[in-house]
């Protein structure tokens, strides 16, 4: 079925559309390929009053139940150079592009800036939503602007970087205005002259050991791909949603108190004076690294990643995932007095789960 040229599927299975491979259904799944048809769909009176939910490639999602109303999975493609001035290049990419394809493409064009964000799973449209970050770089460092449509009435709006409300794994799209916007396009500011970001200790050590000819942005990408492949499970073989908790920030007083009790505590000072603790370390110390309860576990190489070993028979539910995550959170709380905050988004939104 199509609606204003947008393909629509009724009672659609979302199992292949989330990397934890949880079974859940969308009442209606829309796969729009261009923003004009998408805007028309959002304005169509036949859909008025229906809940509207956006998903990308589902790499940061816990599907807790079936999703009522319209689930929109933007397929908007396209990558192009908009302008070039001195050594700066402004590029535009569609929300439906696979993030890592854009990273590889930009480096292939001789434009640097995205290499530290190599191999992050997911679609470009999801990148600003949670301000993806890795190895000392966040999307907000390279993003110029976001184009979005209002989920309520299909009207278009451009947000400059400063208007996006970016913070660590957070944005206005994820927090203050959750459920209000569908991101259609990103504009990214890249450079022709390398400005390598090697602040991350693991990366700096391995990079300096490379022959000089490989000490390039593409060399950084290769290293990061190696580091990620060694630690992080590939969702295609072991379903997961990346880091399941955020790294928690604590006051210097709480940090000092914890350090006195746990001399090996891993923490990084923040610009605002707080200390960011390594959630992976807390979870490992609480005994969860590589531990399974039924089909769910915390990964043996990176304790921050919750993995679903039972995806093949499809018996694990979103509720099971949330209950398991609560056990991990509770034991970290009991041992360290630190509250872990979940990183992936839970769908459907609380009000639509019949709760
Ligand atoms: N650590 C442990 N045990 C573990 C895992 C980590 O002790 O099982 C300690 C180690 O001391 C390590 C430190 O934690 O040095 C940091 O670990 P890692 O470098 O693996 O990074 P992370 O803080 O666990 C964050 C991001 C990742 C990102 C990496 C690299 C969050 C929630 N996660 O993980 O992002 O790839 O840094 O920059 O900020 C994601 O968001 O899905 C994700 C994978």
C-alpha cells in the first residue's frame, strides 16, 4: 500500500529493524523516500491524532511493546558537497544514509573530520538525536545544521548547531522536544587539511606506532575500526544496542569518596568540574562482565554492552531486556551508590505502552 507515494505496511514486524532483534510490531510502517511525500503524509488529515514515531536503523532502541499509529523509517538518501572555501567543505547527507558509509565516503573524497566516528552503527538521521560520539569527538564538533520536519504538521525547520541543545549523548530532539521532530538532512563541516584528534589514550598510543605514511585520517579510521571490532560485538552476529548505559558524572567530593574505597576507579575530569566515571568499569567490578542471566548478558569484551544471545529463537522481549538492565543498575547502585542512566531509547513512549 502507498499513501501520497509513501510505501506503507500494516502490522509490520520490526524485528529486522532493531539491532537487539526484539520482536514488536508497528501498527503502520511508513518508508518515505523523499521529504515532500513525507511532509504530505504528516499533513494528511486521515492520520490526524495518530501517534507518530520515528526510527532509523534501530541501533539504539529497546522495543518494549508494539508501537501504535504511524512508525516512520526515513529512507531519504543523498550525499553531496554544498560549498568549499579555503580548506573547509560543507556537505549535506540524507537521514536515511548509513552513517559509516558517509564516514568512508567523506574520507575517500579527501575530507577529514568524521574519522573518529567510524563504524558507529545506525542512520545519519539518528546521529544528531543522541549526539553520537567516540574517541574524543562528538557529532556536535562537525555538525553545521540539521533539517527537520515537524511530526505534528509536516512544516520544515532548520536548526543551527547551537539550536540543537547538544550535550553528552543528548539533544533537544532526544530530550526537551522528544517526539516532535523528524530529522531529514544533516549539514556537516569537514576539512581538507587534517586536524587529527588523538586525545584518547588507546588511540594515541597505537597511532604513534604506525609508519608515518599511515598517520593520516584514513589511518585513524582503520585503527578505530580495529579497536571497535576487538571490543564491541557486531549486531549482525550478537544482537546489541551499543553502550547500554551512559557514563555517569559525579561531583569531585563523591569521586574522592569512591576513590578512597576503590583505588582503581576509572574517571575522567569534565570541563564543568565534575568527574565522568567509566560505567564499563563499574559494571565489570559489580561482577557483570561476560555474565549471562538466561539469554541476556553483558558482553565479555566490553561490560557496558548488553547482548541478546537468544535472538535466533526470538523469545527475548523488550520487557526481559529492561528487567535484566534493572538488575545490573541495582547492583552498581548497591556497590557504588552511583545511578546508571540507560542510553538506548525505549519505544513505544511511556504514554503509549498502556502505562
Ligand atoms: N572499562 C572497564 N571494563 C569494561 C569496559 C570499560 O574497566 O568492560 C573501563 C576501562 O578502564 C576503559 C574505560 O572503561 O579504559 C573506557 O572504556 P572504553 O574506551 O571502551 O569506552 P566507554 O567509556 O566504555 C564510550 C562510549 C562508546 C565509545 C567509546 C569510545 C558511552 C556510553 N560509550 O564507551 O560509545 O565507542 O567510549 O569513545 O559514552 C555507544 O555509545 O554505543 C558507544 C559504543
